[in-house]
């Protein structure tokens, strides 16, 4: 059975000189949470916006395959795409404070999703909005419907965004760093809510984050992104048990034992920053920061299969450095 | 592109204005009742010795046009200077001192905006008596509010910047800071406002003169030329076309120049 | 909200009082009013009689107090020229000017809003640049000259519309268009920049993510937020149009308040000049207050405070 969302060779460029996304492949299955993880600026948001067809002006998208529920999205008109968005695929954003329109009530903004895609009366749409607000843990939903975004806290607004995304019972929810702008306690609540909703509704979630703690808690599968590419992809268990790309290992290096990551553990223990990759760049994008880089890294980088469904892009064969890592873990336990 | 065109137009008109006494083919004030309403040379019935024809009193239109450039440029420049002085002073007071003073400045600006501009200008010119000086002074006293608003906002932005704080710390005087630290950093906004005000002043003078309460005849203001010619426009539309197009092109040139300056100097849109 | 309204009204009253003073001072600019009224041929006895008759022999402060008190009670004085109460003169002329101003506003918004929105939607395109060029050209067009041109074209050459006067509705077409056109550049620029900002905002991305139609995104979600500054400037522009109608009424020979003002200015009919200046200023102040209230109403952040 093919995945709900299939992305292969996705590329995005904003101008003729640099590419923000360089051949990303992701598959999200029905009912699973797929985490897209990577440092800020590596192209996570651009990838997800490209999938939704929401790129800002000037963004050009190409892909070898881009399918949702078996339907090719590439040739779809803006009109046809808008019929899918908000209905079968929904998205929430990092900025809860600015993502709602300040001029309209919560109720009005929620109701219009349902009336747009399913028709029906505004009354019925408002009823559904109220019940969803209750479902995402907002008290007195009837009163909230009549309120304006500025009257709500950031956490409440993000709950509203989630409820709004659920108006049409979507199959896929793309959540772009939904908790980054929120307080730690609110973060935990929102994440728990997403997990519950997924279990209840059989929702597939593409969760974008730079927080490994979130990945450890939420993910079924993980794709690690670096400089516009997916450098490693695996189930969450396999990734934490046997991180295979030097970048992934770098991310996890600060973590004593894989799998038991402290909440809020940040990425970026690797010196340097994500480079902007010029068009026609060859070789491994990580080699400027990679301690293991050698001359061959400037050539074509092979994709290594560590196990079924666990792949990474590096010159190093599966199993490299494993003993050293194991020894260190043992040493730390002793 | 348009900016360059603008500069060329404005420079051309300015040159005409300066050189008027030497380049006019005829005396701009000399009437010749035997040569009235001759169409421009390129139209039917035109004569090569009167390129833009003659007016209802037989005065050479081209010569009057060239002298008219003098009046328009003079009005534009002089108004910008007077209104600039008033507006920039007020804006600096409000923006730099803030507090009560700023409230007063804002109040003055609000009052000025509520006064019907053209009407008051007409009334003042009529009461004091129409002359070029009176028109310039009136426009200068009435058109300063944009200078004030832009100066005030930009000074407020600039005064919090590091180098101003450094100047405070170094014990420089208020005047010193205003003139040496603040003014140079807002001057690009003011240049753009100046072009805009110049265009507005020129149009306003033309309107006043058109209504007969601006520059007094026989001075050849372009607005006055249109006014004097309008009784004949149904038979010979060119009589209002010649001064009208001149006015339009000059103001367009100034606006082109202003827009280009705005883009180049990175001045704000509101300016 | 109530405090906001109260403060706004207080400011309006203060501004009105200042303008009242200014318009009184304005007519004393020429020095001796009686001489101006009497005209150049008058003897010194004539002037003395006039001075007495108009109460100009009293101290200026008394005259001023008189004028303020009567203006506050709606008595704007009597016209020297028409020997009629100024208030009645203005009331009789007002419908013409108001019609002109409102039609002008409709024209201005009718041109500026669609073009501004279109330019914003295609920001940076050839169409955008073309539309902005219209704004620059419009700004450079002397209104009275545009009026004369249109009279020649539509009145004389094509014969579609009357050349002057407004006995029928069609007499308003050209003057309203010219007056409205003068307000187009400012309104169009503002609409465009407001829409450009709004369209680039996060909530528009949300609206797109919800799959809303293009019309709903642009007209409902973006336009509503771009509307507030446009409302404020539209009110200001209407005020400018009403006082700018002095030129247009001159061109088209419409007998509105503008024409009345021009006539009284040319003929030294000071009570009328004073009153019209004050009257237009009060309308302008009222319009800006109205716009602020409308904006407070349009912006839920202000309204629900
Ligand atoms: N609208 C845009 N125009 C040009 N470049 C963009 C635009 N949006 C994003 N980029 C570039 O694409 C790259 C990836 O950005 P993004 O996807 O936002 O990173 P993140 O992984 O933090 O979400 C960055 O280098 C950014 O500068
Ligand atoms: S390919 Fe080379 S540079 Fe890239 S991660 Fe592997 S070792 Fe490092
Ligand atoms: Mg991002």
C-alpha cells in the first residue's frame, strides 16, 4: 500500500542563484506521525509549504513525485489545490499570534472552512466549531466563538488553529513547529493534544521541529534535514538506536543515551551554521562542518541502507564508528 | 529611467527660468493687437515666427511661457524654503523634545490641516493684495505640515539611535545634537518632501492665478495664462493646451524626480 | 473606548476654537476692514458710516467675542453683498457642493480601490507599474486644466455633457469626475501599500491553507485589514474635495459653497468668507472624528477595549 503523502525529489528555488530545498523525499503513512527535524534555515518550512502549494511569491517548485492519496498534486491548478487544502490536508504554523486574522471572530474564521468545503449553513458550521474548540480543550467554546484573536493567549490561539485545521476531518495535518513560540508548559499540552487527536481520528501528522525532545516523544518516523536535503530517514526507534549520518550523530552527541532525551534538548551542538547552497552544488552539503569529510565527499554521495526503511546519505558504510560509540556509552554507564 | 527624465525636465525648465530675459524671442509683455490669437507654428494658420502662437492681446506665447517658467520655479523654490523652515522647526521641536511640546506641535498640525487650504490662500491674497511676494509667503505659511509631520516622525526614530545617545553622553548641547547628529540623518526624507511640496506649490499657485487671486496680470503665470485664455478655448483649444501641458510636464518631472529620489535614498513611503 | 471618544471630541472642540480664532484674524489681515468694504472711491465720511454700521468701531476683542458667541449659536452674521444671513446663504448652496463632494468620493473610491487592489495582487508586475504610473500622472494634473480639457472633449466635441451649470444630474458628471480624480493618487497608493502588507501577512497564509477562494482571500481577509487607513484618508480627502470644490465650481460654473466663497472673497464680503472657512473646517474636523470612530469600530482591537 502506498503512503498517504509521497514526496520524491522535491526542489524549491526562490531565485536563480540558490536552492532552498534540494531533492527532498518524504513518505507519510496514514495515521502516523512523521517528524521532519533539522536546524533552523535548513528548509523545513519551505518543504512543507511547497507540499501544500503555499510557497510565497517567487518560489518555484519541482518534484519527481508529489502525490496525496494517490493523486498527483504537481499538475493541479491553484483552484483544485485549494479544494484539497483545509479539507483533506490541513496546516498549522509556528506563529499563533499572527496566523489568525485580527479583524474576524474565531467563530467566523473557523466556520468558513466548513462552509467553503462542505457547504451547509453557517449555524451548523459554528456548532461544529464549538464542539471542536471543546475537543481541543478550550473552555466555554460558545463564548470563544464570538471573541477576536487578540483576546486570546498564544496557547489558546494555537489550539484554535488546531481546531480550525480539524474542521473538515483532514487525513493529513502538517504542523510547522507548532509549539516553538509557546511556553514550555503550554508546549507539552499542545503536543499531548496532537497525540490524542491522532489516535482518536487516525490523522497522519507531518510534524516539523528542531527539538529532538519532541521527536523522541511524538515520532513514528523521522527525516533529518540538512541544507535542503534529507540526510537520514528511519523509524524513530532505529534512528535513536543507530544514528548513521554524521550530522544525526552530531545532533545526538550531546545526549547521553539515545532514546532518553531530555525534553527541550536543542540541536546545534555542531560548530558552524547551515550554509546556503548555490545552484549546481556537488557533493555532500555537510562537508564543511563534518569531522569525517574527505576528498570523496565532494563527489556524488551514495545513499546507504542500514536496514529496511533506514537510509542515509553519506560515503561512510553502515556500521561505521559503531564500536566507538558503543564503548563510549558503556564508559559513561560505568 | 523616469527619474532621469524628471531631472532633465526640471533642469530644462530651471534653465529656461534663469535665462528667460536672453532666450525669449519677443518681449513677453509687448502687445500687438494686429497679431492676436495666431495658432502655433505647427498648426494650420500658424506662422514660423511665433512658434507657440500668440495670445488674445497678441503677445508671443512662447515668450510668455518662458517667463512663466520663472514664476513657477520661483514659487516652487521659495515656498519650499519658507514652508521647509517652518515645518522642519516645528517637527524637530515636537520630535526631539516630545512631551507637552510635541502635543502642542501635533495640535498646530491638526489645526493647519482643518483649514481649507485654497480658500484661505485665496482670502489672504485677496485681502493683502495680490503680488508675487504675497503668493509666495501665503503658500509658504500654509504648506508646511508635511515637512512637520515627516520631520517629527523621523526625528523620533533617529533620536533613540546609538550615535545620538553617544553625543548626549559626550555632553553635546541640544542644538549641536539636533543640527549635527539628527538633521543629517533625516535630510534624505526631507529632500523627498521638498520635491513633493514644490509640485504642490506650483499647482496651487496655478490654481490661485486661474481663479484670478494669484499672481497679478500682466505677469505670465501659467495658471493665469490658462485663465485668460479660457474664453477662447472652444474655438482654439490650443490656447489652454500650451500652458496646461507645460504645467503638467513640469509637475510630472518634479514628481518623477521625487519618486526616484525616494527609491534611491530609501525614504519612507509616507514622505 | 468611551475615553477614546471623549478625548477625540475634546480635541475636535479645541481645534474648532482655534480655527474660529484664525478665521476671525484672517479677515482683519488687511488692516482696516471698513476701507476695504467701502471700496476705492469712498470718502472718509462713507468709511466712518460703514465702520459704525458694521460695528467695526468697537474694540477688536469685543468684535471677536461677539463673533464667537453668535457663531456658537449658529448665527454666522449677515452678508454685506446679499444682505441675507450667511447661514441661509450657505445652506442654500450646500446641496450642490455636498453632491459634488460625495459623487467625487464615489468616483475616487471607484477608481482607487479596484486599481490599488489589482496593483497589490500583481505587485512588481507590468500592470502594477502601469497603475502606479496613473497615480503619478494623476498627481501632476492641474485639476482646473483637466476640467477644461474634459469640457472641450465631452461638452464641445462630443456633446455628451453640458458645458457648465448643473440643472440636471448630468451637469455633475464632469465636475464630480475631476474632483474625484484629484483624490485618486493618494487613495490608490494607500490601498496598494495596505494590500501589499496584508497579502504578505501570516493570516493570509492561513486563509490560503484553509483552501479559501481567491476572492475570499483578497476581498474578505486582506481588504478588511487594509481598509482602516483607507477610511481615514478617504475622510480627509472628502474634506479636501469640499474645499477644493472652489476651483471646480469655478471651472464648471456651479453655484455651490465654493463659488460663494470665491465670490465673497473677490468682493470683500467678509462675514461670508469667515463663515465659509469656519464651516468647511468644522466639516473637515467632523469627518476626521467620524473616520476615527469608524476605524475604532472596524478594528476589534480598539472596539473591545
Ligand atoms: N520567501 C523566501 N524567499 C527567499 N528565500 C527564502 C524564502 N523563504 C525561505 N527562504 C530561504 O530558504 C531557506 C530555508 O528556509 P526555511 O524553510 O524557512 O527554514 P526552516 O528549516 O527553519 O523552516 C532559508 O535559507 C531561507 O532564507
Ligand atoms: S559524505 Fe563525507 S562530509 Fe558528508 S557526512 Fe559523510 S563523511 Fe561527512
Ligand atoms: Mg521554519
